[in-house]
C-alpha cells in the first residue's frame, strides 16, 4: 500500500484525511491488485437472488444473472427481444 515518510520515531494516534482517489493514485500496480482482491471479498457482483426452492428456480436465477452481466455485450436486437418479453409481464 502507499507509504508515508516517517521523520520521528514517536508513536502517535492520528486520523488522516485522504480521499479514495488520492489513496488509489498513491498505490503502485501491486498495491492496486491487492486492493481489488480485498474489495472483491466484500463486493459480490450481480443481482442478489433469494435461496431457490428447486432446480428450476436455480436454473432460472443462473439465466437471469448471465443476462444481467452480459448486457453490455448484447446486440440491440437481443436487448429489444428481452425488453419485449419483460414488457409482457
């Protein structure tokens, strides 16, 4: 992580007012990789779905998650098809 110069060997309790942007800019590439791994432990990508009752619900939830994550890779036609289906309900 970012290092800070130490001028005096005195133990002091202090708060630092540093923005997240400043912190990230002070990180080198290895520090950023560590930071990303740490964040990924707490941030779960995707749509939170409740516990499934059966195999069909598990399959459905998997499909919905895949669609949610693939949105930016979809063609306009695919998105319109999904919108059409969703608008029925």
